[in-house]
C-alpha cells in the first residue's frame, strides 16, 4: 500500500529542513555532550541531569525520525502567483470568508505546517475541508465538534 503524500508549501518545506538540520547538527551533539558530562559525575541511577538529558535525547531522536518520514512523503504545493487561477480554493490558497458578520482570512496548508494562530489552517481541518473546491460567493457549512457554522467566500488569492 502506497503511503499518503503530505502536502507542503515551499516555505513550509524550507522550515522543516531548517528544523531537521538544527536537530541533527546542533541539538543532537549538544545533548550527547550533556549526557557524557552527566555520566562523568558518577552514579547515573540518581542523576537528575542525566535523566533529563536522556528524556530530551528521546524527544530529539523521535522528532528527527518524524521529519525524515515527512520528507520522504512531501508533495510540494505550488504557490499561486499573480497569473494563477484563483477561482477555486485549493491547498495553498488564501481565502477570505465572512463568518458571523466578520471577515476572516486563512491560508490553506498541509497539516504539517498548520498554525491556526497565524491564519494557516490545515486542509484536513473542518474549515479547510469545507473550503476546498469552493468558489467566491459560495456559501459553505462548516461542521466542527462544537458547532455548525455558515460562511460565505469573499475572496480567493
């Protein structure tokens, strides 16, 4: 069974690669040095610094493996340029909607680079799923665990 592709923008891919390089080239050696120093202080069975460093090492190694798996499966999203077709919402689109009488703007991105506080929502989120494939003027129903909302698409960029 083929593994599912992971949509990501060029910007998101570059950020992921920077994080990977930082983890591999800075954080991994740094944590190895801290563990070695903690070992040199004697009995590691009751050494809090050693325990904390081993915990951090596990987190770092897990994140490195996670990023490596993501990088194997990325599907680069073409960012919409000035000449692009902005008639339909797709991954990479920036969409302005009217929701409860207020305008809200979101950029639809893949799950790995979603950051709702920055207006970057996942294509897998309730809002993202409701907007994909829609056009300016469309009324959409957004089903969330907490409520059902109605929105109208005002602009697509």
